[in-house]
C-alpha cells in the first residue's frame, strides 16, 4: 500500500500535467482589472527602455508599503501620529558616500507633512548588531532636507518623496537610524507591518537627540519609510537584487532585530564571496500574486511595478510567492478568506511578473514554494496545487533561472514538510536556520 504522502504526490503530479497542458505560453487571461492594466502598460511605446539604470543611486534597504491594519497585533498604523517623533532602525545591504531616504504616503487619506528628519548610525552599544535602545552614535546625526534644503515637506495622498542627498559614509550591513518628526495629525498611516525590527516613538520633537531617553514606546513595524539609497560606493555592474514575495520573504519566524531573513543572509553571502550587491526585501506577509487583500497589500501582479520596477539599478529579482493564493481561501484565514485560485491562474500570475521584469531588462529567478504539511494551509487540494506550480517553475523554462527553496528546507524523511531544524514552529515559516538554508541554496552565478 502506498503511503499518504505518496498518494498526495501522485495526485499532485496528475494535476501538474493537466495544468501545464492547459496553460497558454503567452497571455494574461485570468488577470483582469488592475493586473491587466499593468500588463498593457508594459507594452506601451518606450516602456522597454532600461530606465532602472539611469541613476547613480543604488537601493541599500527597502520595505513595501501597506495600508493600515492590525490583523495580528496592535500597532500605530490606524491611530497615526501627532506631535510625535518616530525613530526607525534599518540594516543596509550596500554602502556608499552619500545617502537619501524614500518616504511614502501611498495609502494615506490626507497629505502627510514631515516637519523634520535626520539620519544617524545606530548605537548598538555592545558591539553586536542587536538594537538595545533608540540611542544613536555620538557625532553621527545628520539633518535631512527636502527639495533643496527645506526642513519640512508635504507628501500628497498616494505620493512619495526623497530627501536631499547628504554626505554620509555608509558601510554595508551597518544599522542606520532614521528619525521623523510628525507634528500635525497624520491620520491612518502608510506602513510595513512585519519589520522584524524595533521602531521607537517619543512625544514632541526629538529628531536630533543622541540618546534615546525620550523614546518610551516601541513597535515592530515601519512607518512611512520605504527606502534608503546610497551613491558614491563601488559600482555594482550586475545591479541590485530584489527579493519579492510574501511572509517567507518578509521574514516571519525570524528573530527581531537580528537581520536573519533570507534576503539578509543572501546579501552576506555575496559579500563573503567578494561580490557585494545590494539585496532589497519587497516581501509582504500574507501577500498574494493574484488577489488583493484587505490587510496584506495589493496583489503581486499590480504592486510589482510600484515596488520592484521603481527601484534604481536593479539587475535581478527573485520571485517567491503564491502560497497564500493557494491557502488563504479557507474559512478562518486572517482578514477573512480570499477567492480561490487555481494552479493555472497562479501560474498566469507568475507569467505576468516575468513579462513585467523582462520589459525593464531585469533578470527574473523563480523560487519554488516551500512545504506546508502540518501548517494551517495543509490539505490534499492545497498540496496538489503547490506541487503543480512547483513543477511548472522547475520545468517550464519561463523563468531565467530557478532556485529550489522547496527542496532546500524540506525534511528528507517527508518532502512535503519543513525539516524540524528549519521550522519556526508553525509548519509554514522557516526559522533563522531555515532562512539561512534558503540563502545558501541560491546559486550566486544565477543572479
């Protein structure tokens, strides 16, 4: 008698064969509404020009913006800020001699006024990379201006802005602290829910404070800050790497303030090999390729243009997304169930992402979906879809290269399950060791 796992794999193989036979090689059938609009825009005159390589700036850190939500835990996204100073810590993956920040009001309901901003080196005190407080290193605070030196800036609803460049020598893997003063009431915020890092809040204006005594509140999210860019560093001929996906790219299951998400580990691998490249994380926990979510961001086929293709000097993008399309249609899913997605529809979504990247001259690497057995997504139907999509990723040739993250973290004794050593505890999200194994599975030459 065949085992349950064997029967599941046989069913998945049959579904994969049927799915692949039915899928058109080209086209966006099934991608309606805004998704189709993105595909059409990529075919417009002049859109294929490699505009991502026309700036001296390079992404050193990034986070995808989200609409306010408290689906998992309380945060400051709904209440917003008024006469607050917000201090946020980020760990950059690239260095340079000049720096600037990107701020977003994509999901704001009113114009956002930034009344003051600064950048500094994080004071980690004991020589480790672990953030102990909101303090910054003495002598490192630099005021940030906007639009030619103005202390303040107003960002329109749906818009974003960059600070002026400031001379500020940045080293790769250094922790930087960005501080914003939000004097006028902001209303609900644009933010990034899962930061795996600590942010701090103080009453009043403390933009230039060196110590962190005034910052008595903390949050595990980022607010308004969506990028740190550097210039003047060593040229990277291959361009930055963007990692695009859901919670497994975002780093759910990784330790807070440790910098152990798989994109963090991948950047360290590049540096250790003597081939440093910026690696940017554009994962959103709960995000889907084909469905919008009331808490986990716009669908991937739409936000890809906004989040990935807007980054400067990108050479490669790694796509690891689709497990929420497969699993989040069940009752009891966070934020409520989303429409069911077939393997065919999910593959069509991946094809859209590939076309969008290629239209910008960006290499795109497909990552197989990691195991779900034992998780709240575990069912024979969901496993069959996962295996069908993975079979297509591995064999279709649609992606420029493939990284098999499924096999990298699977239990050798049960390939449908994450190995115990790599499981954060929920059967779905890797631990720090699992994220390290994912990064080690990436062939650097393929990027």
